[in-house]
């Protein structure tokens, strides 16, 4: 029965992503966008054992500085939405702090664009 | 004396007597023969009855076997499809992880897992297929896998963990048995209560303790449960009642075949049932290593591509130079305030219909580009000939 | 056999992987869009201060790298991936570059990407002009300002800018630059052109 084809057949992940997210819903984009910067809260005396290994690793990842949500997802290789759900949960529980990106009103801000432009020029001549 | 001898009456009497004797003797003979016949008939009848019972039992057994064979192969197909769909869902979840569609994909995934589990349970009762091969996995992950296979998984909380793994051949059986226990625990307790799982090391191995806050079981239910879990459980699929109660029978079969113990005979501290799965040392491994350290998905880690055939370019209007020609589009109010006010007036007056058309074109070309992916999924089609089989 | 959607080993990031001065930074983003295999990934890779990351799935990784091949007329099995790079502009601003695929199947994804973007740089292959139409259409529909960067593949004859403008039906002030996505300076120049244009429109 075991043709060579059979070896390619693989089982899907043992633990399904909806279990990892504990069935929670996606957070608002305003709450956690792709470029929201995230870091671990400074006062992390003890992490309860109840955190899943995935949550523990997210906290580890965020413990040494700021990363954007997109970067965290890229480093973890989990679906971005799954990472966002977990990050939102950890933020609500007080383990993480987030810095939302520039407010919409400031997007057209000349100053911001000028800063980007001069930054680019300074960097690349 | 002679007068007597000559008396015809006497002769008549003698003759009569002889006749009577003859008749009696004959009747006796006949009766004897009849009795023998009856006895013979009785014997024959009981013989017949015996054979009949035997053939009925054989027929029943045959029918049961036939039913099992049919069910087993039907379930194999369903299980294969569920497994295939699970892989597709995994892929979609990664692909559209950044989209709100993820939410729906996760829900479909959950439904699919329940569906797969039902088919798997029936398969177990038919000595069928358990599923695709699994690697060693941590007890915690096996418990979470079980959790994901029941409808009310949100009500299940894992309160403690241990640093042990479960050996590959026991991963599916333990996950399935535990899923059936969790299904019972969540089904027979109030929707606002939590089902607690504690994983503990004990001298005999690892115990997974499931406590629900339901109403518990009465003596009769407990006896029935014990019977289903023991080896003299109902052996036939037909004996599972209507609606069929698979759970405990499945657990009974699995625990016997794979050598772990399941008991449901104690009460939980919350008044419901306490179920305990005891995994002996033979089924345990050390904490499984994570797969090869997953590097972040950077471009340099990507294997070299294989170039392929040309890509069709759709025919469309062209410029005077012979270049394909595009028509400018007007912004749609989908992302309010996402950019400095677009100067719509300066743009060409494309109709809304045209805009929608462009959207569709975009999505269509996307779909067309993905056509090859269908081939990938078909590589999972032989799902009915791998993995671990019972017996 | 997949071991689960695991995070793999505990990722060992170095300090340069983190956003410098993240506590005070403002994050902004610019989209780098274009059709399949036009060189978006190469572009981001040439200019990003971190190794470009991707939310791409593992299973089809082999196909996705086609994006890097110049002039490849490859099988279009690439999946919707979002790859991104980072550029710390100053103490106050960090710029994220999001590479967005040309295959547009889910409008929602575009909404997520476009929301809050400063603008978009559209990479165009002059030999496959029609392939860029759908993506430019979408950028316009989302009301994002954009500049065109013609990725100058080796050996390909350069099209006259005027005919390119006509073919793409561009506004007169939409910048068109040529660039070599493999070259940091060239990529940076294209980006600078875009930001100057955005600034001009904001003013």
C-alpha cells in the first residue's frame, strides 16, 4: 500500500491556530495595525504558567526592544492575524505595551514628509 | 365341558379376545413407534433449532462485519477529505493571515476538526484508520489538539503542564480519546461553566485530569460507562443506540489497544464528573524538540526557483506605439481619510461600473494566476493509503 | 509532518533587529507594489536595514522567490505574500516598506495595506506593461498617490517615457523614474522621488 506518493502526505498541525488564539476575535486595526510598535511591559515580574508556549515566545521576542506587528509576525512565521490576536490578548493582560502609528490626521503633515525626505537624502546622499 | 367347547358363544368370545389382544398389541406397537418418531422429531427439531441459532449468529456477525467494512471504508474517505481540507485551511490561514477572512477560516477549521473527529471515532469502532502519521508531541500539545476537536473548546482550560511528550503512535489515540471525554464534559455541563484540565506526573506516568461542573452520573449511568470502558463492552456498532453514543465505546477501544487507562468513576470537586486518562511510561517520551529552528522568513533562506513557461498577456487596446493601453481609475471611498484628499476631478471620468470591472479584473487575474495551486492540493488525494491502521 | 504552527526555536534577535529608540518613534509606511516577478522583493532588500521579512507561507516558498528573478517569465504560482523592510529615518521616524503582490484577490488585504500609507511606489517592467494595470488601478481606487519606477532590466530596450505615460494613462505630474532594484542608491533615489512628490502634493 505504501507507494512513494504516500510519503508526501503530511498531517496538518496538531494544534490548530484557533486553539492557540483561544477562539478570540481579531483586534481592531486601530488597536493593532501592521506598523504598531510593540514591546514587553517593563514590570514583568512573573509570568503565569497559564500562558501558552506561543505566548511565552512572543513575550520573549518583544522583551528586548520595539518591533512592529508585521516584523513580529515575520519572525514567528505564524499567520499575521493569529499573531495580532495573541498580541492583543497579551496587551490587554498588561504584558505588552503598544505604540500606535502616526494618527491619520498627521499623515498629510508636511513636516512628517519633510522629515522622511531629508532622512532619505541624508542616508543615501 | 364339551358343551362349552361346542358353545359358539365361547368361540366367539375367544376370537374377540384374540382380536382385542392383537389390537392392543398393535396399538402399543404403534404408540411406541409414534413415541419414537416424536422423540426423533424432537431431536431433529432441536438440531434444527441449534443450527438455526448458529446461522443467525453467523449472519449477524457477518452483517456486523459487512457493516463495519462498509463504514470503515466510507469513514476512510471522509477522514481523508477532512485531513485534506485541514491542510488547505492551514495554507489559507497563512496566506490570508493578514485579512479579516482569517476569522472565518479559523471557524471553518474548527468545524472541520469536529467533523474529522466524528469520522475518526466511527472508524475506530470499525477497526479502521486512525489518521495520518504524527510525530512525538508534548502532552500539552496533544491536550490542546483534543481541545480543538470539540465544539465548546473555549470552555476548556488547561491549568497545568508537564515536561513530557507522547510517543508518535499514541498521539492520535490519546488526542481522540481525550476529545471524546471533553465532548462529554462540555455537553453534560452548563454552558457557563469551565471544564478544567490538569496534567500531572504520577508514579505510574502522567495523568490528565478532566473536571467538569455538570450534574455528574447516577449509579446506572456510571455502571454503563464502566461497561463501555471495559473489555466486555458492546462489540457491535448496532448496539450503540440511537442517537448512537460513540464516546465511551471509542475511548474503551482506544485505551485497550494502545495501553492507557481511562476512568470516569469519580466526582469532580465541582460536582460533575472527574475523568482521568493515565498514560503509562511506555507511551511517554521526553519533551519533543521543536523542529529545526525556524529561521525568520527572510529572502536569503528561500530555495532557488524553477523557471517555467511563458505567461499569457491578455489582449487589450494599444497605444500608437503598440504598447498596451490602460485607463486611469478614480478613487473609491473605501479607505476613508487614508491619504491626502485625492484630486478626483483631475482624473478621467471612469464610470463606477468600470471601476468595479477593474476590481473584478484584478481579482480574476489573481485567481487565474493561482490556477496551478489546484495541483498542489491534489497531491493529498491518496489519503486513504497511509498513516497508521488498527490491528 | 508539520510540528504545529510553532514559533520554532526561540528566535534569537540581535539588538539591531529592534527599532532603535522605539519608545519615541513614529512609524510610517510606504507601499512598494507591482506585478509578479517585477522585483519588489529585490527593491526592498536593497534598501532595508533589516533582512526583508515575509508573511509568506513555507509550503510555496520556492515559487515566491521568482519575484527576485529579473525578467523571469515564470509560472505564476506565487502566493499572496507581504514582505517588508525597515528604514530608520531619524530619531523620530521609522519607515516601513511593504511589498504588496500584484495578485489581488482579496480587497480586504488591500484595505489593510493602504490604510495609513503615505503613498505607493509602483514598480513596472516595461516589457510586461499590461501586467501592471490591475495594480495601478487598485492604487488609484484607494486614492493613494504614487510614483512609477521602471525597473530597468538588463538588455531590455528602454521605452520612451512619453509612450509609457500614454500607455499607463498617467497624470502629468506623476513622477516616472527608472531604477535598478538591485542597487541601493538607485532604489533610494526612486523612493526620494516619490516622497518629494508626496510632499509637493501635501503642500
